[in-house]
C-alpha cells in the first residue's frame, strides 16, 4: 500500500520533490480530492478533472510563481488551487468568506491574473512577458492555458496576432477537449478536429503562420509526453504554442459521458457520480426556462424570429429554440461582440432578433450595443440572463451593472420584469414590433409563479404599476427585487403608510407616475438589485432634483464595491436588500 502523496504537498516546492513515476498516483489522489469536495459543496467539476495531469506537470516543470501561469476562464483551476497552498481551505470554495471559484490575485501569489470570463489569458500573459523583457528578466517564462472554445474569441486572436511579432517568452497551451460549457462550435473547431485526426499537412498550420513555434497535438493525460515537451519548451525563447488533447471530466465515467451536465453538476454521489436529485416538485420554473419556452412559442407563430447566443445555449435555454428551429437559432461561440453586431445586421433585414447574453457577458460587447445597435436604432431584443446578484460565482459574474451601463444609451428601452408572466408579456410585446432596441433583464434562478403560461398581453411601453397604496412613503422598485419589498411590507404593522410602485420600465421612466408620487408622498425609497451608482435609484433621484421636489430619496441596492461569492441571500444581506433588512429599514419611516 503506497503512502498518500497529496497530504504532504502544500505548494509546488513540495510537488517537485516527487519522482516522475509518482505523478500518476498524485493525479489519482488529486482527482479523488476534487470529486469528494465538489460532490458535497458543489462547484465546477469537469473542467478541472480534465487538466489534472497538465496542472501537475506545469507546476512540476516550471518555477511557479516566478514563472507565471495564467488560467483562462478559471473553471479548470481547482487542481491548481489545491497544489498552491489552498488545499486545507478548498472546502470553502465559492462560499461566503471562503476562497473564490476562480483564480484571484488577492487570494494567492500563484494566481497571477484574476479571471472568470473567457479568452483573456493570452493577452494577460503576453503583457507579463513583455514587461519581463523590459525589466531584463529574459529567462522568465509566462504560460497561458486556454481552451478550444475560448481561443475562438476575438481577444484571443488579438493576443496571438500581437504575440507573433514579439520576442516574448510566452507559451500558449491549447487545452483541446472540443467543449467549453457546451460543445465548441465554428470553423476553428473544425480545423482543430482535422489537426487531431492528422488530416491537415504540417505546412497548413495557422498557428505557425502567426510566427509561433507549434508543437503537438499530444496526449494531455500522458505524463511522459507532457514532461518531455514542457521541459523542451521551457528552454526555448520567444512565442510557443503547445496543442494538447484532453477529456473533460477525465477519471469520472459519467462526467466523461455527459460533459455538459457535469460542467457544474451540483451535489452528486462521489462513488458513482450519480447526481443527487433536488426536490423540485411544484416549484416555479427557472427564468431561463421561461425565456426558452416562450421563445419557441413565439417563434412558432412568427417566422421572422431569430435566436442568437454566444456559447450559452444550455445555460440560457436557447437550446429549446435550437432543437425546435435549428436554422433560426444560432450559437456563435464565445464571441459576444460578434453576436451583437450579427443581431444588428439581421435586424436591418427586418428579422426579429432575440440576442440572449448573460448580463456580465454583455459588458464585453458594450461598444457594439452603442455603435451598431442603439446609434442606428435597430430593434434588437437583448435578453439579459443572470441579472442581479448571482451567488457562488461571485464578483466576476454579478449582473449588477447593466442598469447603470445601459441607462445612459440613447434609443434603448430597458425592462425588468418582477415575475415570469411579465417576462413573457414583454417578449410578446417586443416581437410585435418596437421602434427601438430593448434590453430585458431577469435574474438567475427560479421565479415565483407556478401558473405562468397564461395568455399574452401587450404591454404599454414606459408604464409603472401601483402594487400597494399608502399615505406617506413611496417605495419604488424595478425587477424581481419587488418581491422582497412586498414580503417585507407584509410583515410591517404600519404597512398602510407605504405605497409600493413597480417600475418594470427603467427607460423610459413613467414621468407622470413619478410626478404623482412626488406630489403625494413625503419620502421615496428606491430598491434595486443593481449598482446604486448610476442605476434605477439614481435616475429617480435625478428626476426629483430636476423638478425641485421636496421629497427625500433613499437609494437601496448594490453598494460601490464588488460583492464576493456566497449564496444570493447572503449577498442580499450584505447589500441590505433581503426581506429582513428591508423590513428593518422601512420600520424607521
């Protein structure tokens, strides 16, 4: 019986004391360790299991953290975290006050660059490498590990294009497993497949044409091959590119067989891999599924409807449209800028385009929203999934900035439903034809209505709704957070003092309703699950100031700080917008 290796390894210095023959045994222990923790605590699974050998080999061969290692996206960095002084706290992964689920500079010197969104590793590592050259650190190595889905993004190509005309000590490792969160798509995926199958002649190599020294493809689970090639490349100067082939979910049969489901499977049996069932009977649907089913319903009646998503067909439930109308639903890969301008192009041809992007991912296409859509007043329908606080993914994925970054854009309508029926009705209204583009933001997770498939109603653009009539203080909300406010008010003995107005349209605002509110109430409280600075409350406060209204305005929402990982309830408590916090605040009025 071999003595366990992992308990004696706290950092890469300990790892380098092992013999190469011991590394496969360490890989098995590291996989078992990740499977055990994630099965109980949840998190991202398949991506980290697929790069265990690569992770060990990189820290074994290179002198990290002096040699700098950047993981693209970071879903695959669990093994890296465990081997770099965080093994004993790994059980706190993605929890409040625990470690982040992604590499984070403030967490460890081994996390050389903070990531969470894809395709940034090459540019970041190149920046480090060029800075090292300027400092005379010419022996230092800089490694970017990037997946075949991420490398198809525009910024990754920009980094490759620049790196190829430098003398930077940059090693780009392509982790090619033919899948990101969903299967990879596009012509580049087809090219990589042909390379793996040996169909492309060596003089037809697009990476070599960019002035990289190309090697591979090699088996990313073969320690002998990995160590031999990494040791060779370690002594090579200039830009290098290593193509490795891996299997996402490696070492766990069910994760290998269903790589989409086991990207982040929730809790599961660590022995069998069987996902533990959640008690979901009689629960309301997830907002993303309401979007997906509604889109299919509308597309059945309206042949002009097109769906677009940048690499998130399952997460956004665009998959329903892709399965039903495969020619009218497009996954363009991790290419948010392209997705937005593609939608704009289609809109010029009178197509009705639902462009579904996570709130934080739309940030990556901000110029296109302004320049290619709003400036030309093209009626693209943006559906922003994961708006508001998102929970365990933490700061990199919080969808709390969209109200602020979108509300300043001319021509753009902004809508935030408080429930599933409102989401369906605005989708129905938008596909009937609008004179402007619209952004519809809705939260991650479940709604509140079990009976949500009711007949559609056309909405009046810019209309607010009175949910509760009171006498002194008006509470103004937008979006799903309205339900927290309603729950808080229901627990107050003095609730009759409070009016509650729901503003689903953040832009255009219902100015007539605002004038009436200001005339009849002494105090105004705004509540949103977005950034206070520049958000819904700021728009209300600006109206009050501009109209010389005497009413006071208190803004509640996300403070001017990044909200780290934890449950959505814990994050709401930090921000003071959970039910109990709201009740306590309201009781002081």
